[in-house]
C-alpha cells in the first residue's frame, strides 16, 4: 500500500457525498451545451450492456444527467465523427477517443498473454485484417459469421480473430449497429496523432488514475482502481504522481483521495431526480454505493427469478442527493409498468412518481401502471401522485 502524506482536507460524509454527486453530473445545472459528448468526457467511461428494458444502459446514463435527450441524438453523439471508441475499461465501455493512447498498457498486456480459450487456424487472423482493409467497417456477421451455431460463446473463427484484434488494438469498435459491434482498422478509425502506442505503462496508469479521481470526485483506493479496472498495485505506483490529493472522510475506514479541483468550492446547486441504470458509474461499485449512500444495490437480472428481492432490472431512485428506493420497470405497449416498487418511506412517493412519469414520456409511453409496492400503505399515495 502507498505511504500517505498528511491529508489535504478532512471531509464530512455529507461533503464527500455531494462532491461525488457533482463530479458525476447529478448536482448543479446540467451542461446541456456540452451535451452527451461533454458528459462522456466528464465520466471518462460509459458502460455498455446487452440488457434493454426502458432503454439500453448507455442511453440511460445521459438521460439521468441531461434529461430527455433523444435516443438517436445519444447514439450520434457517441459514434459519429470518430468521437469515441469501445474498449475494455470498467467493463465494455464507450470511451472518449482522446483516451485511446492511455489504454496502450492494456493492449500490450493482452498481446503478451497466452491465447485464451479459443484457438485459431493458421491464416484466419490475417484474413480478417485483410478483409477489413479491403471492404471497410464490418460486423462479425459480415466478416463470415459470428457463431458456429452453438451457445453464445461458441464463436466462429472470424469472430474470435476480430475480437482478438480488438483487444490487441489493431481493430477498433467504432459503433454498435443493431447491437452488433462494427469493426474497423485502428489505422483508419483513430486519428494519426493518437494512434501509436508510445506512452509507457506508468504514464497510462497515471492518466487513468487521475481521470477516475476526477470522475468520482473523491474515492478510496479500491473505488479509483475499480473505475477503469486497474490493479491495486498499479494504483499504488501511480497515485503519487497523478495529481490527486489524500483526504480523510468521516466514517470511511480506508484512506481516500480527491480531485483537488473538487475541494476548491462547496458543491451547490439543483439535485437531479431520476432513475439510475444499475450500470451507472455513480453506483456500479456496490461497496462505494453502500458507503456513500447507505444503500445496498445488486443487479438481479442473473439471479433466479424465485430468489429476486427487488426485480430483474431494479433501477435506483435518486432524489435530493439520496437513493430513496428502486423500481423494476417494463413496457406494455404505450404503458410503462412498474412491476415492483421499493420505497424508503413516504418522502420517496413524490420523487418516484416524478421519475416514473418523466421516464415514461422519454420512452414514448403515455401511462404508468403500478403492479406492486413493497410497502402496501404507500401504493395508493403513489398511484395518486402519478395521476
């Protein structure tokens, strides 16, 4: 572990919570001028996931911060004009294109590993690269097929080859088309001044630690390392030169670091009231969410139905800078269905009604139906507030 200098500041738990909310774009007026691209740069990474309930997670992220941004606008902001690329960060994430050089350490690590799981016949990798060079951006299907006909992990050799090229950095995912990755050669998709892996590992890691600290506002070693999924020892080696400063946070058992700019002024402004994707970077790390908000959240999509507590895709409710409950949503034609609503108490009724109405309007629904509320005495007030 890193030997820490004296803390630059001592923060109350409430100050740390508000700093985190401001850093993530939930406190203060939304930066509508910068829009989705500005939000992406601010967060540094937007996680992708296959699940789509109200919308896919990467669409829910800007909605939660900016309001009812058109879904086509969101996609165009991410993918047009080479503003971003997809790569492995916290998970599969959309990343600002200017951060391409700083993932060189990960591309080198992938290249140096023994081949994983799938073997490739001689010449397949080169054939895929040649096809992309000749034909331009292609999906795995267009490269010869994504699957061999078995389970989802039973990839074709063309799919294995192009995914390997993606990990190595020879190929870039430049957009999603019908949720399929569209691959292109890095030499064509990445601006020349960013393309070459000239930064050493130490410089890459310093940058990613700094970016994570800025995006979180304040965080522990595990918080900051988890943001781009770097190792604890990599964080230790980079943090002293990252520009982040050590702080002490009331009630936090472990040391913390903060973005110095976040300490310059007290966070003020309007709080967002919204539903959060379970993959939102405000809450994607469960221990941090519990520490900051006193809220235990778990994605139950992969939990057997009979064992789910809050539902398949329970979305936490953020209001007044607090997490006040959650809802498992679905759609039935033009009706948003709140299959299961969990509320912390009466104070959560009005914010939940507001968040449900706004989400319904955003996805083109004109009605909200509540099926179940964990506190039966709050069901009638919620239905009344919705109407």
